[in-house]
C-alpha cells in the first residue's frame, strides 16, 4: 500500500494527514505553535516554529510506516503571510500573517489606483495581502528590507526547508497582489512599479507539480527513502480539492466563524466593482472567492452573549420560514465581500411589539444566508453557473440553517462525508503529483462521497426571494452612518 502525506500549515497549528492509496485517511497528527501580537493589530509568527512542528508531526505520523510506502508530501498553507530571508537563508524578521492589519495605510495607497491593480493582478488591495505588508517593511524597517534575498509564503518556507527548492504555487501566489492571475506568472508591471526584484521571488508551479525531493538527512531522520515534495496550494484552494470542488461551475461554501464562497471556473474572469477575489485554482483552472467576516460567529454572539441559551431551545417554529418580518445585517466586524466596508456594523430591522426572540434568532440565520446570496449573485453575474454547492464547517451542524441557506440560494447543498478539508486536499495533491491521470481518477472516486443532501423547496424559495430583495435595501440605507 502506498501512502501520501498532506501538511496543512494553519495559523495556530500544523496538521499532517496520512492518506492511503485506497482513499482512507489513516491517521493525523496536530502540533501547535505560538502566535504573537506585539502591538494592536499586529500578528506575527516565527517561521522556524512552523518547520520544527512540521517535522515533529511527521515523525509521529510516520512512526512504524514502511519506508518505501510513503511516496510524497504536499501542502495546504495559510495565505498572504510575508516571510523574508537574507542571503544566508536566515529569517530576517518574524513573519507578518494574513490577519495582520498594520499595513492599512499602504493598502489605502494601493487602492487609489484600483484599475492598475485589477488590470495587472485581477484583485484590489487588502491589508491581509502580501504586497501591502512588504511596502510597510520598506517604509518602516528599511534595514530589514535592505537584507532581502528571498520572499516566501508560509507553506513555501516549510517546503524550502524540507527540499531546498525555492518554489511556490499559482493559488498561493494569487494572494500576494504582485501576481498576474490571468497569465499565471509574476506581474512585471507590479514588480517594476514597486521596486520588487523578481530574483527575490520563487519559481511558480502548478499546485500538483513536483518542487523537489525530501532532503536526504531528513529522509533518514524520518525513516523514509526518496519522497517527492509536491508544492501544494493555499488553504482555500486545498480545501476545495479536499471537498471535490474542482470542475467548472463547482462551488463550496465554508460555514465557519467567517463564511467563504469558493467557485471554480475554467475561464478567467474578474469583478471590477466588488470585493470578490479572482485567483488561480489548484486544479489548473481559476476560482472566485468571497469572504464574509461574520458567519457562524453571529450565531455564537446571539446565543452566548445575548440569549445565553441554545438554538434548540429558542427556535422551534419552522412555519416562520420565509415569513419573518425581522431582518438582520450580519456585519458585526465590518464586512469584506462583497461590500468591502470596514466601518459598517450589524443591525436588526423590522421589529414590532409582536417580535419575540424566535423571530430575532431566525433573522440571524437568515441574515447570514442573505449575505452569502449577495456574493453568489455577483459571481453568477460573472458568468459562472452555480447549480449546487458543497458545504462544510461547524455551521453545518444546524440543520435548520442548511434548509434556510439552500432555499435562499435556490440550490442543492451537499455535505461531504469527509470533514478533513484542507489537509485532505493537500494529501490528494501529493498523490496527484506522482500518479497517472487514470490512477488519480480512481483515487478521487474513493474519496469524494456525499453524506447528506439538502434540497430547496419551490414555495419556500419564492418566499425567500421576496425577503432577500427587501434585505438588499438595508446596507445602502445605513452605509456611511459610522
């Protein structure tokens, strides 16, 4: 039996998953590492911690496994982080992470010419992206900037330490804001304008391409023989592989603390008006991604802080679906996609003396569903036909919420049998990188299974269409109040 390892480098921990050739997730090991907040809005990590804990997880995962049976490693990684190395491959300073917001001034500066960014990268600037962070270092830490010999993304640093190969993949590179998404290469216009030397940047590969082999000393320490290092993908692109969201028109909704919509397209497209990301995908095509900041966290806030109760107790009347007069804007932390408004906040609207807590609880669920629909509509207007979607994340435990989302979006929702997501996607990329097309197709058929399907109901979908059109009027009415 052959085995393939997926390494998911997250923000708080690394998870290594062992996938067998018959499609079974055999085992996984998770190792945590610290996160540092030197100042308000700053978020940093030591790249050495990623590497050390990755090696520790691999030692534990592969203990007792036959050396010849482990064929390849691949990666899923937290995106956008800035890792800088000097000419001797020393880390210059702690990595600036995706959730580091210190570069807002640089972000605002970049967005003064959004057309230039869209023409050359297909995206506008966010403080989470890599380019604003690099400009912050240039302006605030010139001595560190002067030392730069290599610039890397988090997963690529670990791949470099494991293999010695200086590479990245198209999906992760798409989130740097100096990558030409349409043409799948570094943007020469961006590099020239901001003085970034292309020699600092890694070779760009497709996500299933081989970056090199595991260093001999590491292979010996892990009790392995030759192991291929497949470069892998950014976390959302890897999660799409893990859920089978790989073909033109496929969609995956992640219903976690935040909410993410990920759609796949064979053709490049971009939205010039809203905060919908257009990135390269891990399946050699493209994807559009929308991220709302508050999804399941809205439910946690409402239940734990306001009601101090649970949804099973406070919401029992399904006959209110589609007829609730109370509406909720789920912008508790501002919003990213599609309104891109950091100042807007959440609100309830439509309350009367007849309103009770069930109405408001239902409104919270519906408000998140309507916000997902807002991004879905924009993606559909880009020419992407979404007929059904995978859905994953902690919010899928609430069956009533799934029914609401299915009817608000007017599509079937498929709950995958496997809950592994990004780590499984990384393991599949490890397999794809060394398998024949026929072998990989056979593996996919064993992995991609649906545990449950939720279907919309014609009558309820029509009711929610009417409610959604009213909900869409709320944000324009409150925009700019703060």
